[in-house]
C-alpha cells in the first residue's frame, strides 16, 4: 500500500502540478499593473492553463471583478473581490483555456480594466523584451533555449520595444524568415507557431540581431526524452512514459503482495 501511495504522488507530480506558476500584478488608482509600468493602464496577461494570477492592492478602493463591465450579464460570476486596506491580496487559478476580461466596478468608466489570456499547457510563452527573448523568467540569461515536443506551440508576447520573431540564424543567412517572420510591437503584440517536425529551430530579431537577440527551439520526436527546460510543461512523451511506468510498478507490487 505504501508503494501505491508513493506512485499516486508521483503521478500527481507528473501531471503538471509542479509546472504551474503565479503571475503577480498591482491594483492602484485606475490601473491593473502587470508590466511594472503604470502608464500602460490596461494590461493583458498571458498565462498557461493551471496558472494563477495574484492581484496585490497598492492604493484606493477597488474591485477585481470578472466580466467586461458591471452591465455584463456574467459580471462577477467567476470572481468578484474587493481590493482595499482590508483586502490587500486576491488570487485566482485559471483552469480553462480562453480570454477572461475583468474590471473595477467603481472605476471601469475610467478605463480600470484588464484581460487574462489563458493558453493550453502545451504552449510555451516567451516574452519579447529589449534585446532578449525571455522563456525562463530570468532576465540575466539572454539566450534561452526552449525544449518542446512535436505538435507543441510557442507563443511570443510583446512587452516593450519594436522587434521581429524571425526564423533562421540571422539576417542575410540562407533561409532566414522562411518559416516565420513576424513583427512584434504595440500594433502586433503576439505571435505563435506550432512546431510539427522534430529538429532545432534558431530564430532572431532583425533590428537587434547585432545585440545578440536570438533564441532556439528544440523540438523532440515522440520517442525522444529529455529533462523539461525553460517554459516546458511537464508532460508530453516524457510525462506519459513516467506515468505508465508508475502505474505498471504499482500494479506489479499489488499483484505480488496478493500472491
């Protein structure tokens, strides 16, 4: 029985509990701030299913209310929490893929609004910032390599500056931009690409290639196994293999005990 309990714990871990993260933002006068820039009043946060968003109060009397505005028939159905001196923190875990608007009831007419975009667990999120593609939430590692499985998707999300997400080794190199070549800026804030074939896919930013703004996507074939890297959810081929192994081990142990 003890072995079975251990196996159940392993299965829970493999299924992605450890891969979930929490994104933290601030609630101030007429803004929900997730990019550390209060001048951008309406921030859009992009996360994976199973991730958590936490709002932390800074000033004023507000609410964090799901829905586009108080007149939305579904306003407050998902969450409706005050944000003030008595309620300084609120968090919500998003377990469904989709786009979730929210607002502050007393200040929505002043533009106190926000949006949460929830992507599938198999989608890796990369933020596009000045001189780096950040896949590991660590600004000190400029060159990030993402490891995914065939059929997984990479989602690049704009944070600042004017950039491109361009396949290839660099400008002027053979095949540069053949697979994808997308501008990322305030007018085109995100781009995603599904990698259907195993291989190594370098990419770069055209205007900042000389600043070493590059990245790499390693796509594993179904039979390949590897340790999860930056932004890679625990699961896919590796997770299924471990899960089947754990179940087989548990079944064998129980059968032997009965004998």
